[in-house]
């Protein structure tokens, strides 16, 4: 069973790997072919020839250009021949921007309203619409950069249509999208696994006795489900953050504020989700627990301060990023300890080292991005993919071991409640059902049948115990065949069997006739015939009796039937006691 489970487990992993591969192929094909839109027009790189106007003097600059904080900067440049529907598109974060052509303002953008507060969350692109009337004229752009801990940079200016810019940007980001496909697929697998774990454990109770190999079996199951749920949330939010970082959908649908809000929410809760995931895997890590509460508190405090009008949401991102770096550094420390204490194959050690390197690169990239103004999202996506795949594999291996423990515990439980010779439920199972029935009020349709094999001692004495066992196995087989779907069948003693079921007198009489008919046709390996005495008691005819008293009544009726059997045989039952 364990080998079969292991093979199926790795087949499942191979199946999901195939899904990942197909998703990547589909994404590549989609972005390389379906997004070819020749009608969007050509894109012109408009990054050369810009100058900064300061005190009436123009100074030529080269992009990328770092803008001073808290100071309005004026850029000027002469426009070429401009077709209709073209726009100047600048990707940068700003607080306010104005554009003039020959002294006439043609564009203005500032803060937007989020609920009742003003925010710059959607100020990620400057999109200045142009027309043929602006051809050959000088454009002046006044930019007030968004207040960041780091410097805002003007990197590139494009002259194109908004749709064309968005589609070309999307094609350029094909590698990011493929990595996001993988990350999102991992999160979907995690979510499905979480659902299956919860569904599989619904309504089930694991005995807290010596049958359960793991006393915390149910707790482990819940922890695994929670870990898979955390991975689902972390993978989904990470993929969404990487996608919304470039605000492509915001450009296409002119919903940059919504896109910026989604991006902010994602990046703000990633540290808390990261820490929660690590808490689930490394349960005793107090530092991660502290970081989880600090990260969550940071997010809630930022929202509170924003709604109170104290800060704008982007102004708190440097704290969030710093927390993310601290979380990752703690993750690296945990990884180093795990590698030091790892026992097993070199593959396991190499696997953890690869994860450690990936997370170290991610931490370094996070520092570079926010303190040097760089943007290496591909490294972020690649590191996150390494991380979520590693966590998924770790959780899947733990789930596999958990399932193995469950199977072994179930096998032990079945064995403990099963009679080895006949395969029916044993005395222990019988006692448990009787105890449970004692706690219930009398049930009108309850039926108690007591059965005893006749002539067992004689078979043992004359033909040996193998012949006696043959009679017991034959009787058990017929009892299970006839009464098995009707109720629970037990072997309670050497030659005694019990059936506890629910039904009516007519139903039990019909089944008894079927049983006796089959019994008459039965022949054993030792050319034996089978005889079973049956005594029954129906609760509906004795509502005043408890289950124990009903059992005693059935036992008396069975012994009356047994006495009648021996009288017909002309035997003294005391001398030929079975």
C-alpha cells in the first residue's frame, strides 16, 4: 500500500509539472502571436534631446535622470511631426504634473480620491495626449515627483498610442508572465490540496488510544491544511503583485488608481503572508511570529494613518520593504540552520542551498530596488518561483508522510477491530457498539440476533481444529453475505456470532429463511454440513428492555433453538456440547 501510494504521489507531481509546462507553452504562444496588433502604430523612443529648464536656462540632460525630491522639475523638448491619437508616455511616479505647448496647458494630472482621502497610488504613468496641431512645437512638462525615501528617476519617454504601448510592454514582459503562470499554478495546486485535506477530514475522528500512531494526527492535518492555504494566498498575491507592478491593465482600461491600489495591497501583505508561511513550516521560530504580527500591524497602521490624512499610502512602502528584507534575512538564517542540521542525501542539502541562494538574491534585489532606484522584477519573480516550488514540495512530502501514518493507523485500527479467522468484527468492536447503544434511548427498529455453530466441539475432536475452523469461516461467510448489508456482524466468542441491525420482523424473517437455505447447501473442505442455531429479539416488541436485556433475551432464544436442535438429533447436549 505504501509503495502504491508513493508511486501515485510522484505521478501526481509529474501531472502538475506537465500542467506547468503546458501553461508556459500556452503563455509563450499567446504573447508572441495573439498580441500582434499592427494597427496600434509604431512606437518612437523619445528619450533623446531633453533639457531641464531652471531659472530660464535650459540644460541638456541624458536619461535616465534622477529628479530631486520635493522640488518641481521642468523638462522641455521640441516635438516632431505628430499624428492624431499619439501620446507622450512617461513611466514614473509623480505627485503632480502639467504639460504646456506654446504656453497653453494641454495636460494636468494630480492626486486622485480614494474614499475621502487624496492619494498618488495611481500616479505611475504620465500620458500626455497630442494632436497634429502640436507638431514642431516645444512641449514643457512640469513634474512634482512623488515623495519617496529614494530618488525618482525619469528613464524613458515614448511617443505612441496607449494601447500600442501597453501591448508592446506586455509582449516585452512575456518572461515575467510565464513565471507568474508557474507561481499561480503552484498556488492553485496548494488551494486544491488544502480543500481536499479539509474535505477528507470532515466528520472523521481519530481514536486517541494506542491505535493512533500519532496522538496529534488531527492537529497535524489541520496544520497542513493551513500551510497549504498560506501557500495558496502567498503565491496568488505574489503573482498578482508582479503582474500589477507594470499596471498594464490599468493602462488599457484607464484604471491606474485601481491597479495601483491592488499593487499596494499585494506588496503590503506579502511580508505577513511570508512570515505566516514560515511559522507553519517552522513552528517554534519566535522571530517569524514577531515579524508576522509586526508586518500585519504595519499594514493596518498605514491604512489607519492614511484614512486619518496623516500620510499617503506610498510613503509607507519603504517600511514594508524593510520588513520584507528582515523577514527574508530571517528566512536565510533558518535556511542555514536547516542545512547544518540536515541529515540525508546530498540532493536535500543542495535543494536547500539553492533556495537559500534564491532568497538571498531576492533580499539583495529588494535592497537595490528601493535604495538605488533599480527595478529587477524578473529576479523577484524567479526567486519567488524557486521559493513557492520548494515550499510546495516540502509540504507535499509532509502530506505524504501524514497519509502514510493515517493508512498505517487505519490498518492497525481495522486489525484491532477485526476477527483474524473470520474477517467479521471482533469482541472489541461489539463492546463499543453495545456501549454506544446503551447511551441511546430504545430504538423501535433495533434487532439483535444471536447465532451459535452446532457441533463445533465434535468437529474439532474427530476431524481436528482445521475442520472446526472451516465451520466457523463458513458460518461467518454466510452471515456476512446475508446480514452484512442489513447490519453489523460480529464474532463474539469461540462459536458465537451476533448481528445488530435495524429493520422489521418480516425483514428479519425473510433474511433468516435465506440464511437457512444457503446453510443447507453449504459443504466444507472436510465434507461437513453446517448447522447454526439462531435466536433473536426485536426492540419494537420489548420497548421496556435495555440493549443489554435485549441481548440476554436473544441469547435465551438462541439456547432454546440449540436445545431443540440437539433433541432432534437425540444427543445429550451436556455430553456433546459444541
